[in-house]
C-alpha cells in the first residue's frame, strides 16, 4: 500500500494548454497504436458471450490471444470467497466488454474476502507470491509484457485492495467503467505503457487513490470523475503522461503527481496536468500517516515535507531520488472550494486550492481558476497569468 507520507506534485508537469497541438498528437498517437493492435488481433479473434448466471472465469479460461468477451447485464460473483482475485487475465489482447444498458449494469462484485477484482499481468506476475507487492511485480524486472487489453462497461465493486490492476501491460484501454468501494485503489495500471483511461467514474477508495498510474509511460487519463476517495487521481514515478478534462470532487486531495524512492522506476518526468475541474476536496482523512491531507486541490511540494511531518529533520542523506519538484507547469485547471477544513496541525499553513512549499526550480502556474493559494502570489509561466475566482 502507498501511504500518504510522500511528495505531492513532483516531477516535471508541463503545460498542456500551451501545447494543445502536442498533447492532441500524443493522445492521437496512443489511440492509433491501440487501434492498430486491435485490428491486427481481430483476424484471429473469437467472441465469447457470458449471460447472467454464467461464469466470466470460464470464458477467460477459454480465451486465446485477441479474443473478445462480452458480458450481459447482471451481478457476477466469480470464484470462491477468499480467492485472491475474482478474475485473472494473463493472455495478450483480451477485450472484456460489459454490455451495460440503461438501468442494467454489468457488475463484478466481491464474492467475499477477495483482494483484487480484475488482475491483468504476465503469468509470472499473478498469484499469491508475485502479487505480494503489487508495485514490484516480477514482470517489472524481467521485461515480460501483456500486449493489449481492454475493459469497458463494467462496474467493479467492493474489493479489499484494487478494483482493476494492470501490471506490465502495453497498449490498454480502460473506458466507461465504474469502480465503487474498492478500498485501496480503484483503477491501477503499474509498469505499463501506451494506454488510455477515459470516461470512468471512481468512488469510495478510502485508503489511497481512486485512479493511480505508477511507473508507466505515455498514459492518457482524460474525462474521468473521481469522488469520495482519499486521493482522487495520482501519477507516480511515470513519464510522458497526460491528465486532462477530469473532474475531482469530494476527495481528501484532488490530484497529485509524485515520486517515491522505493520503486523499480525512480523517475517522474514530463507529466501534463491541464483543463481539469478540481473542486470541494474536503473529505475527512482516513487511514492517513500524514495528518490533515485535505489541505489542497493541486499541490507541488518536496518529498522532504513528508519526513518533516513525521518528526524527522528533513530528507535522509542517502535518498536515491531528487526530492524537489522541478520544472512543473500547472496550467488551465479549475481548482475551487478545496482546503476549507482546518486540521489543527502544521499543515494548516498550507491550506489552499493551489499549494507550493517553495521547493524546486522552474515551477510555474498559469490560467488556473482558483480562490486561494499558498503562497498568495505564485510564479507565472512566461507570457501567461492566473485567473482567480
């Protein structure tokens, strides 16, 4: 589990609004790559249809690379109580499509004591041993990969750890799903690349993040809604990711982009955060190692802050990463109504919609709409300015 004692907003966030053409090209390129993969697989693909009362597990067991599994509306309890995963996919190119209709969802629900709803990874990274540390799977060390995966139209509900977990997946599409009450993370791609998460609703991840992208490359997170989570949306130790057009509300903290030292990948670079609506993130903290994290909508701070808040004098001398956020550009976001609940802790000095602790170099804020910031005047990006509500 990733605790909240970490840096917030570190690692090269640049302006999507100022480089709209570049971002559109990036999104289009990823979408095109995924489409090529799906088209190539279609010639060999088969379609499996699962009806209410039948088993999604059985369809997965029969699936070959590139197959499409369509699931009719109903509530599905897969496997037995106490199983680690409800569903496990270790085959390339599987499309798992819920045929949700108005008022008739496709629901994958915890059968009792299950940790993960849908687990997708190479075979060497699935099972009780390999899943012991979800952020350090064997595939992250040996380079094994799942090529292609899609999940669409599912409601994944009530799992103890993650609703959806992807490890070492290249070219994935996660669209129009609902993650509800999955306690640690809702949607969780890690050590993956060239993917899209869009149109999803994630709520009730009370121990960490609703949407998490970690140690991954070129992932687009667009048009999602995250509400009533500890963290709304998190990008960690990743490269060339885009976060735009999302709504984050009712969480303890809206968006964080951070870097941590205890991972396989130790860089956080070139993340775009633009055009998001981040508002009313004042949810009470839950199971939180750093008290009072309902303090900000978007924060750019040093990893050293987490150590200070735990009573340490600062960062350890042997920290293997640069703890300070450098070159971040926070542009064109609507960030309002956050950080209105005092905590009675030192974090009260950092209450604000936009927060910067003064660490790092080259950080700037432009064309955001917000009511409060720390400090009151944030450095403007060249030729841009901020607009306060």
